[in-house]
């Protein structure tokens, strides 16, 4: 069977063509493109029309497939009017409009949505939105699916990131929506991963040169990535590492205790009734912004130099709010170090070393907290996504956690996207076994040497 995966990250997107058999899955990238936000009149937007055009270009290059699936980052959305037209470009979660939200909903809210407090959660964004003329809210993958098929709807895993989802009832939290004064009419019916939406519209078919059907996959990219974690036992933690890092475990039930809320852990829906119990950590965003400011493109060279730099000369908190917005990240690292009585990195190599060591320590805290709060014993850590390429980060994580780290697959979100489609089309094989057979994996052991 042949499938097409549209996988949109916060900094880039790609369209992948896949072939799946009973014992292997093979991915080929056919189109990769940047995801460049745009500031207009002081508001940071996603350029959703550029993303749509690049998606169509990728579908043209991929050719006809048995199914098409779309995943993306979470929390952001588009609003449609009563004619189905988009009301303005979707606002970027890094926009400052929700900065004033510093308090979570409290224990009652956490008992409903089980969600980590982040000021850009969808519910806080909606409280800052004009909803007078809005008739439908569609998360980013659901918006693109609507433009491909003409069918509106919501997918479970992305809906669960909004803060307006009942994590035990696995549906919209209607009393909470009413309590916040939001109109229930805008929230479409939720469907589970693997639901076939329908065929491409005739207009889209003419534009891409073929037909096809769209299947709702685990449309939050982390949920898709977790599908592709090549775990062999339940005792694993995962780090889905890209612009953001999502660190957690896979559970059968949510953890809604006061300790869990205090630790700022989130309970998001996964496939087959699972819960992704995790904490957001800033991820490679800080490094990406440093490289942008430096005008640097040689990541491998920076990592080689960083491996030789002085260890733990300074440490930052990657989740400090000062590192969230775009901007001069090297200057912010210097300011953080000065504020905390530490020396400045002084070189690019030392700054990279600082970022990666700080991330590894944040991962150690998150993995330890996930184990403690869930009662799950952790035997191995899986790093999937772009961070799996970063040998220095993987080794530092093994050293920090004291656990073996299995790195790969890199394109975990796209693989999970494809595997959910394949199962919807009747494939009976175990998705994780397919990943283990098909994808290159590398294991890092504590004390195994840098790089």
C-alpha cells in the first residue's frame, strides 16, 4: 500500500511518500519547505496559505496514494465564518497576546482537562479572540483537511491539547466551555485517529493531478511520533525532540493528582485509548534561534566543537519565559548567566554545550517526575524526531538520566502518521515492530563518551 504523510513542524514542513508491507515501512521525502511566521500590525501569524500551497506541491510530487494524512503542532487553530471562509490568518502560539495569563484554571480545571499550564494553550488564545462571527474552530490539521475535502471536524489527539477537552470523557468539556463564556457552536464533532474523512474535492484533485482520500491520523505531531516509538516493553519514556521537546510516558489512564498538577504535567489523548503523560520542555528552539542570529548553518561543526568545550561551565533553565519568543537568543543566554551569577559562554561552542547540557538536565527532571508521578518504572529512554540526529544531545541525555537512550527514528511523526493510515486500510501488523525492522536506531549508554 502507498500513503502520503503531510508532517508540519513549527519551523519546517515535509511531505513524505510511504510504502507499507506486512513487515516493512519505507519513507521517501518528496517535498520539504520552511514554515515562516509573519508579523502583521504587531501580531505574529502562521502563513497558512503558504503552508497549504506547499502541501499541494508535495501532494503533486507524491502522486496518487491509498490515503493521505496530516499532522502538525498543537494548540493553534483557524476560525471559519458561516460560509466556511477563514476569518484571518491563524495566530502563532508565540505571539504575546496571551502573556498576561499567569494563573492556571486550578484543581477543578485540571480534573477535567488534565492539561499542563502554558499561557498559549488554546483556551487562553480563545479568550483573546473575537468570536462574534466565528461558526467553526478547526485545529491546523483539521483546517487543511477541510480545504482538501470540504469536510469539517476535529481529531481527538489535537483536541486534547486545547484545554477544553474532558480527558476522561474523551469529548469536549461542555461545562468548562460554558463556564469560560465560549460558544459551544464552534467546536465540531471529534473523531478518533484512523477515521477516513473522504475524497479530495474535484478542484483539489485537478490541482494535484490525482484523486485520493484523506484519513484523520493522530494529528498532533507528538501523538503520531509516539505511535512510532520503537519500544519493546511498557517501561519506556519518550522524548519527542524538535523545536519543542515532549518528555513523558504512555499510560492507560490519566494522572490527575495534585502532585501531577503541581509538577505541571499534561494528560493528552493518544491512539487506542492511551494517555500521553508528559511535560513540555523548550527543546531545540533555543539552539535554532542562536544559529539564526549567528548566521550559522554548520550544525555538525558546532556540535564537534561543543563536544570539546568545558562541561557544565554554565546551566540555563530552557523553560525560562525569556527564551520563549523569537529574538536575540545568544544575548538572552548571556543575560540569564549574568543574572544567576554564572560566567558568559564566551564562544559559540560553549553556548551550544550550555544549551544541550541544560536540555539533558531538563530531560532528567521530566523523566524522573514522570516515573514518580505515574508509578511507571523506566528502563530505557527513546529519543525520536530531529533531536535523534544530535549525537551529543543523546549522549548527554544518557549520562544525565543514567539510562540507555535509543535514538530514532528521526521522522517519527511522519512514520506514525503513515502507520495510523495503514492500519485504517486494514494492515494488521504491530506498528512499533514495523519501525524496529525498518528504521536505523542507535543506542547510547551512560558514560559512553561524547558524540
